[in-house]
């Protein structure tokens, strides 16, 4: 079993290129979130296993994002604040989900989004995650299914007769993605391009944990933040937003990097909401006395 909190376990061996698709195991994954930014928080994650003795097994977890779910997000996936009130936080859920990924190849539709969400949630909780390979069914579809009006999951499901009754719920989306993936794999087999090397080429393989990660080193003037984050220190942040500078009394929560930008998260004392601050826009940090 991998220790998912240890940075030395990030490298994962891939199957040989000549391994037949039918011999491999996959974990199809889908997330529902509070927004469309890579740093958005999860509210639900689903995983369906394809291949092996657990073929067809589906796991679904609600996630408490620890912030209010925006109404616009609820309109899309139907998950409200009440639905996640007693759900565990993302770090608890990830420690249940990540072992399922072991020795399996991940699959997602528009994988860069789900990869970014999972990587950021792990980084937010200071978890280093293994570099699991990810196949993107969106890229596979564009390569193997020509002249589609839309390559959105819902449109492809309708075109191919794949059941997809509750779009934008993680369970329905992950099952539709799994069926789409199986359809595309059958296309490859009929083309006699049926090994892992072919799958990599058509699925434009990427890796989990590339978008985001924990902040490994702080700028010299912010070195004290490492201790401050551990102790959940109360501070005032002087922050540049547009042309104005604002002061935020906060409790430090966490720090992470996304696409080479470092972010600090803290709970605002006035609204009790968690706010995100970009390091390069922080002008000063003062202790609250």
C-alpha cells in the first residue's frame, strides 16, 4: 500500500506498450465541484472500476467543501449545502479513493479538469499523490469519432445510445464515461490497435498531480508561514486587489501551488468564509494581537 503523504511515492510504473487493452484495469473518475476553476473545491467524486475482478464496481463519495456551495453550481449538479453538511472533508475522502487508483490507469472525460481538482484538493491538505497515468476520453473521442457536432459527454452519450439520465452528477457521469471508454476501446480493437501504446497515443496520456502540489518552499520573507500554518495562526493580510489594498483578519488554513502560482488559504474572521490569496499579491502579513 502506498503512503500517499510521502513525496517519494510520486513515480508510478506504466504497463508495457505491448500490453493488450483487455489485460489492463482502469479506474474511471468524475468530480463535481463548487466552480470551474482548477482550484475549486469538490462536493462529490465517483469512481468506476473497469476490468479485473472488481469490474463494474462504482464508488461515490459526497465531500464537504468547507465553504458555501454557490447557487449556480447547485443548479448544475443539484448538490446543496444541506447535502454535504455531514459529509467528510476532501482529505478524508481522497485517502479512501487513492488506494482504488493503485495499479490501475485513470480515465476521465476532459481529464485536465478532474486532474486539476483532485491534485489541488490533495495539495490543499498537504498530500503528495502518486503520478497515476490518466487517459482522456474527450481526446480519444476527437481522434476516433469524426464529425461530431459536440464532444461533450452528454452529446456523445446521446449519439451513441449510452445511458446518461442525471447528467452532472458524479455517479451518472462516471458511468457514462466508462461506457464511452469501453466503446472507444472496442473501436481500437477492431482497428487492430489494441495495446497500451495505442491507447496512450489516442488518449493523450497525462498524469495525476501535475497541475497542483503543496508549496515546497516559501519565499524567504514568508518562511514563518510554515509554522503559522501548522499552528493555525491568526494574522492580518495586506492584499492587493486591482488597484486597491485591503486588510483581511484571518486564521491561516493552508497553502498550495497551481500552474506555478502559489496560493494561501485562510478563514476570514468577518464572514467566517475561507478565502484564497495569491502570494505575489500579498503585501504584508501582521500578527493579530
